[in-house]
C-alpha cells in the first residue's frame, strides 16, 4: 500500500477509542442503571387495608377550625423504633382523617393561616415528617397520593443520600418535589445528633448546647458555639438551593431540646442557667433570621397553631408513634383543634377535657369537684380545661360557684388567660379575694378585697383584649388593665387550683361553672 494510503497515528487512535466504546458501552449503561436504581428505590403500593368514602354532607364543624400539626418520623416495616409507623397503620390514620373531612395543608397554606387566621377547609391538618427517611418515598408517598393528601418533610441535609437505605436520596427528593405532594423544610445540616458536652463525655443535643472540644481540651466559648451553629444553618440553606429546592421557611428543632427550661439544661450539661438562657436567646435569634416558624413537640406552655403560636414564632406539634391507633389520633386531633368559648358552655360536663397540671395521678376534674379521691398527703390540686383548644381564647365570661371554704385554712384560685404572657389569677378564700396578674416572679397583686365571710362565693370574670373584670357575689368590679401585648400574647383559657392548709381540713369544691362569649364588644377579637 502506498505510504499516502496508510492510516496515521490519529486514525489508529480513533479506531481504538471506538473499539473500546463498543466493548465498554454495555458496562457503562449497566452502571448508570444500577446507580439510578440505588438513588431512586422502587415504591410500594398502598397496603389497601383502608378505604375512604367521601365525607357525609354537612360533616365537620359549623365554623372553620385552625389546623392541627402532626409530627411523624418514619413509615417503615420491621422497625423497632417507636417513631416508625408501619404502612398499614399510616394508611389507616390517613384514611380516618380523610373520612372525618380533614384536608392536609401545604407549607404555604399553613403560613398563610398563621398570618391571617384563615384555612382553605373547615377541618385541616398539617402533616410533617422529621429527618427525611427513605420510607417517605417508598411507603408514604403513594398513600398520600391515594387520599389526595400532602405533607412537609424536614431534611437533615448532611444525611441526604447517606446510610442508604435509611435516608432519602436527592434524586428521590427531586421526584417527591415534582409530584406537588411534598414540601421540604429544614432540620439542620449536621446537628441532629448528640455529642460530648464536657471532659466526662456527657451527651447533649449538638444544636442547642455548647460542646466539648477534645483538641484544645476545653468547652466551646459563646463565640465558638455561635459560629458553629451559624455555619451549619447556612450550609443547610445552601444545600437546598444547590439542589433546586425552594428556600425552606420552617424549621424543626432536633429532639425539641431547645424548648427545655434553662435550669434543666444547666443540670444536664453542668452549665449555668444564665449561660444557657443566653445561648437559647442566640439560637432563637439565629433561627428567626432564617426561618418564619419553628416547630417543637414539647413546649412549656400550649402552642397550637394560632395567634399565640404566631406571636411566639413557634408551633407545637402532636406527635404520632407506632402505638397511635387511628381512633386515638382522631380523638387527639379533636382535643387540639381550636374551639370558641361559645362551644363550651358547661365545662363540668366534660371531664375528659380537663388535664391535671400538678403532676399527680387521678381524674383532673374529680380533684376540683371533690367527686374523686385525692392522693394521700396532697395539699394542692390543679387542672386546666382544654389547654390546647382554648389557647387563643379571648372575649369570654366565666361564672363560678365555689363552696366548702373554711377560714384561712383553704382556698381556690381561678386562672383566666391561662399560660399567656399575662394570666390573671383570682384567689378566693372564706372572706378574702385577691387578684394577681403576670407569671412567676413577675406576678403582681392587682387588688385585695375583703368579702362577706362564708363557705360559698360566686365569681364572675369577664376577659377581654384590654381588660379583665372580676365580680365577687355581685359586688363592685375589680378591674385589671392588660399591658400592651402583641396579638396572641394575652390569650388563653381557664384553669383552677384548690388548696387546704392543714390535715383534716377539706378541700374547697368547684360547685358550678359556665362559660359564654363576653357581652361587651370590647371582649371580642
């Protein structure tokens, strides 16, 4: 062959490359298929153990209720965790909610409710899932689709795609996002774990506490802690943006730990109450700067979705576990759903709606009415009526009759605007009434007045936005002007406590109680 016809070095290299591609092509394709399979697992069909007929005409409340926020973690088979709900149980719960006429909200709809108090459905829930586990894609997604529900998943962005198959992959998250059934929100980048807080290795949640630095052999300074938390939150937001997801506006506390009282945190970590309070103030500021609302499953006071929670910037969720039956879930949602004072005219006929607040066992209402046995040695009993569903009450009148009062040896107290920023306590004894306002060390006496001594007294307390008016046995009014508070900070329902000062002296008794909307227009929102 003439030299001009011989293939050159470039031609020979090209032919070799083509041959290599022909040989390697099937292997490359197989690798891509395998990678895609590992990144996006096969979904399971709904178990089919539940069906949901449409709600009956007229079902549901006459007025629109605010949403109850439900906190799930995982939907999985063969898990020993109490936070992992089986697909069959999850479908039964979702079907029960659908049959009862509940609609699930998107994150945007939930935020709109906190702003204006309106929901797009008479009954609604906001379904949330912490951690971003694989079971949301494999099991929960198809069940939500079947019942036309939607949910929000709070991602630990540093765990996405890791420890497969426990956590979701970014490819699964992308598909879930495109479905329109899922919103994705924030659960830190890599601070959902426990770490050493001191030289002894005491374990604490990493987001809410200063940690031990093994290298220098010391605990974090305030600056160390704040820089670490800020870096983590900002990294999480960058991960959302880098994977084409909308910026999250909601944040769920890992372990709900940041809501614990500072004195308990100090006991757990060996720190000081003042230091831990300062760290919590920083953490709340850092989260407020990045997110619209924070979520917790444990709170020092009721924070159901509504004006009080909106003022706090923090919402309490109803936790769902593997032991939660569908019927129990519906009952719990009903207890949390807000009701107006007009729907609660006779609280003494609803013993199941009272909750003891003194930490003692036994029926809450029975402890106040004297119809049940009190624990041995107890000199104090207290209970609250509908603490979750009445958290946003204002504009109501309470009428109470108490008896079995005896000198200075026993007394009863009515609290209105219970667990608000300015609750009012009316303490009544045999011949004395005291009105106090505020919380804890900030509580102050508004009035002290002698009343005609006797074993029985009648109280009428009217609660409005700007003032609370107290009448005892029809006497002249005692008035408390509320401090200037943001909307939602001064709202709340009712609670009672009874005391006996010495052994052998009976407890006073709550003999009659009614609740009604306040007659004065000033009392209404």
